[in-house]
C-alpha cells in the first residue's frame, strides 16, 4: 500500500460525511453537560451563536480552497518558503493534542454505557487496530467508511428526538430569551471551537474530484453539526430540566436510556452504543489522517505512516490517564479550548493570508 493516496480519490458527498464526522460524535458527548451546567437552557442560545460565528472559519476555508484550486495547501504556501510550513505544523499539532481527548471520550463512553466491567485499555487497544488499519488507507478508505456509516448515525438523532416526545416538557425551555450574558460569550466560544473544525476541509478538499460541490458540502456539514448539537442538548433539557440535566455526566446518553416502550424497547441506548462507537472510531481515523497527511504534504510522503503510528499509539496511551468523563471534561479545557483550537484558528488565518499573498505576488510577477 502506498504511503500517501493519489489525488483525487473522494467525492464532494464523501467530503460532506467526513466533515460531519470530524465534529459530531464527540461534540454531542462532551459539550451538553458543561454548557447546560453553566448556562442552563441558554446553552441552546450558545449553540446557535457558536454556529453563526463558525461561518467565519468556513468562509476562510472556502477562500483558501478557491485560491489554491487543485493544489495542496502546502503547494500553495511554497511561495512563502519555510514560513509556509508553519501552517501544516500548527494544524497537525492541534489535531494530535485533541486526539488524546477523543480517545479518552471513546473509552469512557463504552465504559459508562455498555462495557462497565471492561478495562479501558482493552477497548482502546482494540480501537488502535481499527484506527491504524483505516488511517493508513488515507482519505479514500475513510471516505468510503463515512459514506456508509455517517448517514445512519445522523438519522438516529432526529429519530431519538421523535421517540422521546412523550417524555418532553416544553415548560423547561421557558423563558425563551437568554438570561446569562456568559452564554453569549464563553458558551459561544466553546461551541464555536468544535464547529470550527470545518477548517479540516483545507486538507481533505484537495482529494475531491468534483470541486464544484465543495462549498455546498461544507455549508451543509456546518448546518448538520449545529442542528445535531442543538437536538442532543435540547433532549435532556426537555426531559429532565436544566437543574437535573446539568448534574449528569452524559445527559444525552441518560436521556436516551430513559426512552422506553414497555417490553418492546427497554434499553434503547444499548442498541445505539455500537454504531456510536464506530462513529467515534471514524472520527479518530479522520483526525489521524488529517494530522499525518498535512505533515506529509509539507515534509515528504514518508512521514505519513510514521505520524499515523506515532500519533495513534501515543495519544491512545496517554488517554488512559483520564479515568473518567469528568477528567476528560477538565482536560478538554487544556488541550482544546486553550491550546488546540487557538492553534488551528491561527493556522487558518495564516493560511488565508499566505495564500492571498502568494497569489498576489505571482500575479504581479
């Protein structure tokens, strides 16, 4: 198998599914509890605000993609010399840092909901094998996997919301207008950092055959991720109220567990845990391929496999030091809100400035 897949290898529809899976599985696991705990029902306003602000990185990403045309990002930045390689390094560093939390949330989700007596290292080691196998195949393999799995899991969320209607109480949403100003600042930032992961398209879009469909795919992906987060956050609020939902480690999972229809469906969450775990594995593959691929573009294709192996083994091993979802939540601040997300946003801004300068310099020459 080649160290790096030849371009192009995916369609714009597969890019759409990749961008949904880049964000959605863990945002629905890690975000609802802290933002409900901090802002109550205003968490939904924070999500709406985060979705609106995330349009900015989406527009920057589309700007870069239009400028680089069929080139890779690194090729577009070559005009800037070694400075142009700062962008791939920043993006890769942000992704690798966040991989620790993604791995930990995967293991803790299974421990909380399905495999309570199974040590985290067992599920993590098993997932290591799947991630290594899928990531080495590059965007083509993960694109095909995403095309099969992502639509199924995305359809599950509105289906669950409909099934939960008998237990929903709209009174928990009153008053509708926001009460906490922090929900429109800090809460928006937390949500924004997740939705801004749409910028990963800077790498994956270079593999798309039908480039005319890239913009549409990214707009739909951002809309779907925002809607999915709204539904998974509103579900526990409407079922339990903000006071009780904020006390739960994983309010969405608890809400799904509360849905029952007598002897027909007693533990709905047990049926959904397996596809959800598979979805998170797809996300792990995407983030690993992104970090490895963008570094390989900048410093040579041989780095592709080495980065995949190193990032997977190291990140999954370090994730075992986070023995609970509370620890994962606390670590999220250090590795993503305060470090990873700012690095990725800086890389995106530098990429946009660099591509614009490079094209302008070429035109003048």
